[in-house]
């Protein structure tokens, strides 16, 4: 469990802070008490030092980095899903704009649910759509019964996305998506160099090597268009901006991988068809893709709205390290 914000699930309500930390962080009791005593734990933005504090479902737990070494608990512990905490950027009666952290699924696909029995579905990890009603209820001071994802980000992808809060808004936003009236941009770190270009292809479930990808042979494929703009060249890695004209599953990941410039952290679409994986010097432990810009027409007012999201710390850390290395390199 890394430093940052985390969400306490409803089913974990009533658990004491120390017990939650021991299971969630997989640390021994002494190390967890050390974190608490050092003031590294914040509950709903308030610093706490009581290990017996009972946590509420929906609470935000912030873990501040510790400067002392911590001991991992080697004993087998009960499995507990620790959910990264999303940030609410904006909300009104119709929409909620949310910054999703890496590590949190937007919403389960229908196919995912089909693979589990009705009983087992209760144990599927909570998604952003699952936990958002509770989080919004804290902000609005009232129950928020209707929350629907208008579009998705992959589990490892971070960034900004919109949820509808009623059926009318859902219908309006869905229509805008189909009519390509949404503007969505991503910042990505890729291996190698890639020039400004429009990537246009037909995406299919199996391009010939078991992966999703581009093919001209499948009549059931879907057109996918990505506009790529190079922002900065940092040796073996480039910073690029990708704007979506269409929104297909894994579109950016596939297009960059097939262009021989796969995302840093990518382990599936990290090669062209029948090619070898490209080396990844970044060291990042997730797909280096962040949804940085979102714009659309408000479903009620008709006003064009837009939101920006800064590059997250893990990606920014890679960029800064590469800049330092580039500046130190001899001319």
C-alpha cells in the first residue's frame, strides 16, 4: 500500500484503525503503531493517533510517507481489498467530474459479471461507480441514488472522467459521445520516439496473436482514430499527448504499441504484431497513461465545460528523473 488516499469499504465499517492498517498495509503491529504515533495517518483530513479508532464506511484514509523503515508482516493475513480514493472535481444535479486514481476500476463490464455467480459477485472488488454514491452523498449532504459512468478509464489509467446523476443527463452525454462531441486528451510516457501523426485503424478482438489490435480482414471491427502529438523527447522515452476522435477499448494503448512506441509500464500491447516487446527503462509500476483533459456540453445548460488534470506524481517523477539524466549527459 503506497502513500496516498484510500477508501474504507462499507463492509469494513467498525473495524479499528490498527487492524485495518495491519491487513491493508501487510505490516506488523509495531510498524502500524509507529505510523500512527508519527502522525502519518489522516482520516477525512484529520490527523489521528488513536489505534482503536473505529473506521466508518466511506471514510477517506490518507497515508503520509514515513521516513523510518517498516517491517512487513510475514504471517498470512486475511485478504482485504484496499481501494484508492478518487477526487471529486465538480458536481451538480446532473453530472459529477471525478479524478480517478490508478488502481481503481471505473465499472465492471457486463462480461465480467457473467463470469461470476450471483453469490460470488458480492466479493468482486468495488469499482468507482460502486463507491461514488457514498462519496457524493458526503459532498451533497443527501443521498445520491443514481450514478452511471458515461465513459471508462482502464484500471491502471488515471485521470478525469464524467458520471451522469440522472437518466436525462445520461442520455444527453451518451448522445454526445456517439456524435464525437466530447474532447478527451491523455498524457502518456512512451518508449522510444514517435512523431506527430493521426493513427487510424480498424480494431478487432484478436489481431492475430491473441491480443486486441488492428486488422483489415475482420468485417466486425470498429474504426478507431487517435491524434498523437509529441510534447517532449527524453532520451529513450517521449512524453506525448493523445486526443481521441473515437473511444474504443484500449485504443490509445493499442495504437501506440502498434506504432512501435508502447506505453511505459505496458505489458500487453508492448509490441507490434508478431514483434518483440520493447525495453522499458522507466521503472514505473503501472501503465503511464493519464486522462488530462475533458470537455463536453452540459446536458441541461448547454454550456461548453472543460476540466484539466495535472500529471500525477508517479509519472511526473519519471519525467523529472529523465530530465536530470538528459541535462547531465555530455554534449
